[in-house]
């Protein structure tokens, strides 16, 4: 069977955004396609659901998630940059626990928590005939297991990974059964393995923590723009990368903008505030010499 094209997942997801845009909204929420270094470090898409932002690594189906680590160059393992960064962060977290270094432990806990809330795989799930969304960390743990010896074969030194995976197994996705407007207090939830875009729209998707302790906590998925900027700076190791995007503003103006990973607020502001300029409709040159063609008889 022919492989499902990842580009078709992106196009279909944008169609879904149009169909499910908020009432009276002229256009759906932001979706920015990333290329070059931003794609290498961050994934394929930057997407907004209302005021929350997400980074999506797009896959055709869940079976292709393993491509994050199983590619080779000259017969040598070539795991993707993002996979290596997340593994290194997990290992640093595990080392901090083993060394009883609370400051480093807290710093890496913060980064991993940001990742779980805002950095996900988006793929087509044929079992439900719909899109599935799953935190990047959950998915690589499920598909790879993050075994120390297997990571070593990929050139990733992670001797503290066994301790770090306790962080992963202490979290899960939850489908809240409580009112979506509830911003505090206890909720009733059902543990699930992935979520759908609708659950991000209606805010019923939650990240549950504390599974290995007596008290469990919940949090909404997604990052604020400030949190996203902080997380992107971390993933990009505080280096700045650019990609040029063709975008449509809220007012319908189509324009080219440079996305700089160190200033995401600029491109979001451009989308929201770029106005259609007078006489911006493309005009033909009035001095053009027109030629004549007859209708084909066939």
C-alpha cells in the first residue's frame, strides 16, 4: 500500500481548521509551516488554538514516528536533532535526581513540562479516521522505550535515562469530564492515549501529573506566546534561525514575513495587525499589448 503523504496531513488539517473556525471568525487560528533550521529544531508547524500555541511534528501515521531516530547517513545512525535534544534533557533531569541537585532538577522539569504541554506529534489515525495528537515525549517513549543501550547505539549517551523515565510515567493525557470553563479545583477525567483537535478547541484535553504519588494534578495543554518563546529558545540552544513564510493576515492581506525563532511575537503580531492596503488587489499593466485567440473547435 502506498504511503500516506505527510503534506496531505498538513493540508487536511488546515481544511479542518477552516471548517471548525470560531463563529464569525473570518479565518481560522494561526498555522505557520516551518522550513530549514526551524523545522530541524522545532518540527513542521506552529499552530494556535485560541490563545494557546503548539509545535507539531507532522507524521503520516503513528508507524512513522520511528523515523525520528532510525534514519542513517553513510550507514551510520542519524537521529533527528529534536529527538537528541529531548533525550539529553531527560538524561540531565535523571542525573540531577541521582545527584540530588534540586536546582538543575527543577530547571529540566520545567523544560520537560513545557514540552509535554506544547510539543506534539500530529498524525492521521486510521483506526478512528481522524487526526491524533500526542506529546512528543510520550510518543518516543512508547515507540522507542528510551532504553540506555539502544540510545547508545544511536550515539546518545544517557546513563541516567532509567531515572528520567519516571517523569514520563508519572504523566498521562486526560479527557476532562468536568465543565470546560472550570479553571481550578478538582476534575473528573478519563485517561487516554492521544487527543483530537476538537479537544484542544473545547479545552477538554488535560495533562495529568502525579500518577505515582498520592495527589494528581491537571493542567491545560498548550503554551502562552511567552512560554513558547522561552521553550523555543531552549530547544534552539538560544541561537536564532530564520525562515520566510507566505501568510494571510486577519484582514485578508497576503504577505511574505521572515520568521525569526528569537522573536515569535513579531510574526504573530503581523498576522493579527497587517491591514489590506488601498488598491492592494493585483493590477494588470494597462499598457500591455493584448493578443487575440479564437475558441478551439474541438
